[in-house]
C-alpha cells in the first residue's frame, strides 16, 4: 500500500516536472527557432550573468565620387562606454537580440563632395568588462567608469586608393566578461570552508556542504563594522589543481580577483583531495598549488596584498599539523624550492598575515578575520597614498629644479 502511494506521488512529480519542461521548451523555441531553449531559460532566470557573447557590425564607408575625386564618409564605430552601477543583465534587457550595428558613412555626390561620417554606436556596458574576439584574443578592458573602447571599427570611405568603393566595417562576434568588484576575494580549493567563512562574517547566504563545487557562482557578502563601515568579500569558487588547463571550472571565476584589493587564501589544515582518484595534497601542498594556479592565471596577482587563512583548526590533530608546517609557511620562498617543477611556482606569494581559525561555530575567530582584513586594507590604502604622494612630491621637486628661476 505504502509502496503504491509512493509510486503514485513520484509519477505525479515526474509528470509535473515534464509538463513544466515542455512548457519552457515551447515558450522558448517558439520565440527563437534555433535557440537552445533550456539554456536560454536558465540564463534569463538565473540571478548572475558574468559573460555574454554578442555580434557587432560597424558601419561601411560611403561611396566616393570618381568624377570629382569625392570621398565617401567613414562608417561609424561600435564603441563601449563603461558605466557605473550597470550589470550585464541590464545590457541584455536593452539589447535582447545581442546585435549592435553602427551607421554607414554617407556617399559623396555632386552637392556634397565629402560624404557624411556615419554615426558611431555608443553602447553603455558595466564597468569591469573585458572584451575578447571570437578567437579569444583580447580587444581591451574597461576598468574605469566613463572610459571608452572601440570594439568594431567603421570602414574607410571610398576614395582614390580603394577605387571609390567604401570599405566594409568590422563585423564580428565578441565576448564580454565581467569582473566583479569586491574589496576582498576568497581563493581556495573546494571544501576549504570559504562559504562557511563568508556566511559567518557577512550577510551572504552561500550554500555549504562537504562536497566540491557547492558554489558554482561567485557570492558576494558585505561585512558591516560597528562604525558602519562596509567591506565586501567575494567567494570565488571552483578552483582546483590544474585549473590553468581548464580542468574543473578552470579559471572562470579567478578573473574576479583581479579587481579585489586583498586576496584571502583559505586552506584546510587537513589538506585536500578532490576525489579518491586524485592525489591527496597536504595543507602546505595546497598553499603552494594555489600559489601556482594564481601565477599561471596572472603573475601580477602574486604582488597583491594577501592573507592566508588556515581553517578547520578545531579538527583532531590540527595543532600538531600546524606546528609542523608553521616555519615552512612563514618562509614560503625556501619552501617552494623543494617542490617538483610542475608544482613549483616561480615566485612565492608573500602573505601579509597568516591566521589559523575555525570558520565553523567559532565567532571569535571570525571576528578576528573581520578586524584583520580591515587593518590590512587600511594599511595598504595608506601605503598606496604615500606612494602617490611621494611621486607627486618628486615631480614637483624636479619641476622646481628645471623650472624658470625668478630674479
Ligand atoms: N570542522 C570544521 N568544519 C568546517 C569548518 N569550516 C567549514 N567546515 C566544513 O567544511 C565543509 C565545506 O565547507 P564550505 O564552506 O562549503 O567550503 P567551500 O567549498 O570552500 O566553500 C562543510 O561541511 C563545512 O561545514 C571548520 O572550521 N571546522
Ligand atoms: Mg563554497
């Protein structure tokens, strides 16, 4: 009887699920015949969008006028303008067809010898966008608000050199990748406790579980201090050994750390093993491997302010394990030398601070992290200001030396 009831409930559930899927498929295949319906549905309904492929077509140059040597107008460019507070979803809402085109240049004719220049298509995009062409070659980055980038060049107008036939504007498919802005980026292998820390320290509600890849999109949390200062922290998931060869989710999310001011590397004192088929890595190994993955993604990341968090110090034997590696962690330059070439980074990351904590159920430890990251951010801000101040002073002094002397 019970079995029968269970059977009915499960078939009903399957039936409803199928109905829902069919409805989604119908809805999205009728709007766009060749589209991938389910993927589109997920894309439009997921909260997070950090990459997008679109097509741009710049304007073709206008025809020249051979009889009078008239030149056609240049075709318009497609140009991105970085805009604060905008998301890729806003972009998609405005351009659902994902096609951008600029105007053609005007033709030259007897009453207007120089053809009119085609109007540029200026398009607002979120600040923090990197643009690649369809072969993944970098076209440019827009990291400053109001900065501009031409992503499709308009064709030259028709003139003597091209037989008075305007050249075609660039027409290509490009990829937009968004880098999030957060003050702090959490970097670590799965299961280290990044989501647990983020949840305990901030207002974020990430998924937590003892299996890899529970977080498949970056989560951002905001930490609020007693004086109401706010600092944001992003959990960048999915990094595993070999990510640089696109294993797992590759470096998909690592690009977000490029825009953070402080890297927070989180490792499990007990080490890490993705699954029984993979090699076990000790805590020290994971630090070296993270160092290597960061370097392989972008060497400059190693120069960012960084802090190391050794997590799960509440587990059995954690303290002994920590004491064993403490010295090696503090002298990472020497430590990496003993690693084989495929693991060894060419440069050791320099930690501004190493903290051992338990992210789970230890509010005091979490508070310690919270106050330390604030201190580190402040110190680095001050250092940067000092550098700017010093270089300004240098320039002023040089000017004074070379400048005109008043008599
Ligand atoms: N014992 C112990 N377990 C922890 C601690 N922090 C996280 N965990 C557990 O480790 C597992 C993975 O944590 P999670 O935060 O999802 O790791 P993430 O993959 O790095 O985001 C979960 O089962 C957590 O409950 C800790 O300080 N001590
Ligand atoms: Mg997680």
